[in-house]
C-alpha cells in the first residue's frame, strides 16, 4: 500500500493504495487501519467517507496506534462520521496523550479547563498542558505558563510561568510573546 501511495517502483495509484490499506487493516494491521482511515477521511483514492474513517481509526486505536486515537478523538468530539460524544472524545484524547501525542494532550487539557465532556478540572488541565509542553507543543507551554502565572490548577509560580511562556515565544508562538510582554 505504501508503495502504491508513494509511487515506489511505478506510478502512484491512490485508489489501489486505499484498497490495499483497507485489505491490510482487515488482516489486523493497526497501522494500515490508520492509513486507510486518513484516506477515507479526506477522500484520497475515492469518496470521502467519514463514518468509515472513524471506524478505521477506532480499530487502529484499539490496536495501539496512538495517533489514530488522537484522530478518533477529534472526529468523535466534532460529530464527524457519527454522533458527537465529547465524553468519549475525552477518553480517546486521554489514551493518545498517555501515548505521548502532544496535540492530544492539548485537546484534553482544554477539555478539562473548559469543562467539555466532563467537569472542569483545572488541576488536570494544568497537568495535561504540562505533558503537552514536555512533548514539544509550544502552545501547551503557553497555556501551562498562563495557568502557572495565574495560580490556576496549582500554586502560582511566576518563574516557571515566565520560562514556559518565553519558550513558546522563542518558538514563534505569538500568544507567548504577548504574555511575555505583559
């Protein structure tokens, strides 16, 4: 399937690549389920089929593909390919975050901060923003710094807040630069 997608050894054939990924997924290869899901989600190699994409991401996530859990969380929360279920989306994002997917940690932290899919939990939001920052999400560093500076979800720590906001600013995250300049 990868050879067909990338044109290795011949012409690119996105239709055949999509079918090959789906066949490999049916053979219980979680990475193939994830790749097929991406193709179905955007309509690469055929029509857009968000319901199929969501089901493929589910199979891939259950097979241990953490990026698929992140994609599944996004689709589940937004109601793409099925009903919207913010509580279930939170669970998928938690699985992906625990699997070191920084953007999943960001989404999960926001959900805890804002009370989406469950109660507001500033302590958990701060912890998850910290994980996102530690995994390289500069936006996570901004929000962590903001919470540290405000004493939200834990003690006020202006030194750590400044360090995290500066890190984001140095990575060209403008919100970090704005906060640093205040």
